[in-house]
């Protein structure tokens, strides 16, 4: 969890994707997130977090549905939503926090 604290304290927006390999909606988000990462470049980060390998973090952040997406900036959660999102929506959201 200490790495998580370092990560979310960055002054650029960090998009976290909590996913499960067994979840179809999570799988559908993989290409969307690749597009988002390519579009924002070094102005932000996209981090995928497998809930099966990070159960403690999943519980701490009360992740119930998958995928769950969060944007952190400067140590604060500034946006959160469960369910699939399209690339343009996510890119626009991240740009709002740059």
C-alpha cells in the first residue's frame, strides 16, 4: 500500500482501473484504456489494478463492481465511477484535472 500512496500523490492525474480477468466488462475496457493512455501521454497515467492480486486495496477503497475507475491527483480522489466508460469521456475527464 505504500507504493499506492506514492503513486496517488503525484501532481498529474492518475486513472486507476480496478479490474478482474474473469470479468467481461473489465476485459472490454482494456483497449479503451490503451487509447486513453496514448492520448494523454505523459500528462497523466493509466494504472490497471487486478482486484484478485490486490484484495487489501480493493477492500480499503470499497470496490464492489467491476470495472471501477478512479482518478486521483495530488493524493485526493477527484472522480470515481463503476462500469464501462468510453475513451473520449475518460480523456476529457483527465484533461479537466491536468
